[in-house]
């Protein structure tokens, strides 16, 4: 027996749901899901009518609109499709139409807000074929891939449009913020027409005085020439955090790329070269120090890396040691590695006071940012066979930054619930 509406009052609806108790437990659970989805559709249909206008003329956009009557339309819900008769308005001159119910109920391209939230979250984490299968297998919902993509695109577009005006609260932290680490890095992804391009990732991490990370804000941007959009977003986030924690010490941390430091040096009192990039240079130059003995080479690398991390002035001593090596006995490749390492340490020794940084509880590695390259970009946009266009990549990265930054996804939808999607009138 199908589900049915028993009664509707001003603030509640009573439904009758009958579930047949037969078959295996798995079959029974499938029956329960189907019956509850059917009941969900009925309840959603009743609920949507509460957001409709009464049919009287309304003022919209400074003009008078009148109802064309209650016209039917089908909407997608977490439970299935539901058809609703709702008032559709139009100006006397004709043209575009406007549906107050869709605006009041926060409908997104024929989807209820809860369904849009579910789909866009899944699309932030997986490709459309995977999401399509997930919806069918786990929710009993059959959805076209194109619709799933369009729905996620609509939500992501709102996230992008509100980046400048919507600010998100930092979660309540267990301990006071002592210092803030700002990092940025790039990673390549494949575009349809332009081949591999560099997407940018940034992190702003809040630490207590013991060096324990309390919270991280993730920022991502699709490849673009000049990286201007990414830098603008980083600037807004840094400014927002500085307003919250004006007394914290701000630390920039990155690899040796010049463009990273041109940006980070503007906003951070302390600049730290990523320790693990420095260690990579130590390992590379070890062939110049111990060219023939692997055991001695490994011991030398361990010794110098330990000194870099724990001893004051270790970077300067290592640089002096490298400058005193006789280059004549080295082959061309090893000699070039030696020269590059000397240049690297000369340029960045002022950012290598690792023992002092550790004493103050500052992070010395950009692992948080490099991990963000993987979780934010690689895991979603660089799967086998994936190629992207600019808009699609931007949408997915906007969604993923909201999902990965603790509590931002919930706050984003709270703002949608409050302000709506600002959807235009239909044509």
C-alpha cells in the first residue's frame, strides 16, 4: 500500500506508511528505504506549498507582477521527484517569470536545498559517475549525470560569487592562538586544451604556544595566468585572520620558489624555508662530500640534517663546509649540484634558524600545505583520465575548500538558508 497523507495542519503533516515485512533482512531494508522515500516525497510536497505566495499581485524588482495561476513543476528531493502546483508570476508586458515559492524555499535549479547540499558535497569528493552510482545504490535515487554536474556547478558558482562578501567564523578553539603559519604551493593538473597547468593551494594554520595545530583554512584556485585570483583570496583570508588574532606571530613557510616569498614576505614577520626542501639539497650535495662511500654519505646526511634542525648556526656552518670542498675532483653533475646547493643556502640561510623556530613552537615544514595539494587538488582533479576546463575546475575547488575547512560547509549552507541563492527570474 502506498504512503498517504492523513492530515495537514498549520505546522505539521501526518502520514501513513505501510511497510511489508517479508523477504531477507537486506530485501526488507530496501523496502523500508523505498517506503520512507515515498513518504519523504509526500511530506516535501506539503512543505513546499507552505512557501508559496497567495496569488495576490506582488512588487518585484520595482515592478508589479501578477500570478498566471498555479502551474505544476517537478522538483528533485533527497527522497525522489515531487510535483507541486505553485504560483508563477509575470509582468503585464510578458517576458520572464518569477516563482516566489522557489525563492522562499531556496530551490536550486529544481532541487530542494537539502538535495542540493547532498549532491554538491558528493560532487566535491568524487566524479559524477561515482556520485550517480552512489545516489542510486545508497539513496534509491536515479539521477542523470548532467543534472548532478549542473547542480554542483550552481552551488559552486554561489560559493565563488560570495567569496569576497561572506566571511566564516573560526571554530571555537581549545587553546589561545600563539602563532599563525601561512603557506602556499602549486601542483599540476591537466586541462583539455592547454595541457598541464599549475593549480595553487594555500593554508592558514592556527597554532597554540606549544606548537599544536588547532585549525587550518584551505584555499585553492584553478590554474590561471598571473595567479591573481589566488593571491587576492589569500590576502582576504589573511586579513580576516589578522583581525581575529592581531597579537599572534605570523609565520610564512614555503619552499624556495621566489614567487612564494614575494607574496609571503608582505604578511609575515617570520619567514621559514621548508626544512624538508633544505634536507633534499643536503642529500643531493652529499655526493660531492662522500662520492664513493654510500655508508659515509648516509651518515653525513643524517648528521647535517640533525644539526640543521637542532643546532644554532648550523646552516651557516654547512655553507662554509660546502664552500671549502675542492670541486676539481667532481664530475659535472655532482659539481652542478654542489653549486646549486651553495646558491640555495646563500639565498635562504636567513630562513633556516630551525633550532630557534622549534624552540618557539613554530612549524618548520610545509607538510600541511603540501598535503593540501594532494587532498584539495590531486585526489579529486587528477584521477585517471581526467581533463578539465577552467570553469569546472574552479567550481570543484571552491566546493572542496568549503568541505575541507572545518565547519565552513555548515556555515556556507547556513548563509544560503538565510540569504538564498539570489536566483534570477526564469525566462
